[in-house]
C-alpha cells in the first residue's frame, strides 16, 4: 500500500488591525506519508507557510485537513 500525495488545507484565525478574522489556506506544496506525522508538526508547518506566503500570524486553527493532489491529464 502506498501513501497518496496530498495538499494540506486549513481554516485559521489571525488578527488584522486589532480585529480577529478567519481565512482558509491550501498549501501549494504536495506532501505524503502524513499518516505517521504528529499533528503538531503539521500545524507548525502550515503556520510557518502561511506566515511566509501571506504575512499573517496564525492565532489558532479551526480545522486542518488534506486534499488529494489531482493529476494533470
């Protein structure tokens, strides 16, 4: 059995101009073998990626999930 490549996705809360807001994020990077990774590691990876991509600091996550990578055919 093999692990499917996936894109991580999440809903998160951040603060902008003193106001709490929520947003969704889908990682453009594909990942695999996530069944064996600690959820805290996945959350930390997403939080760092969101900071780099959007400049937003994640206060908390609403959910974390994954979408299969769609083949280009």
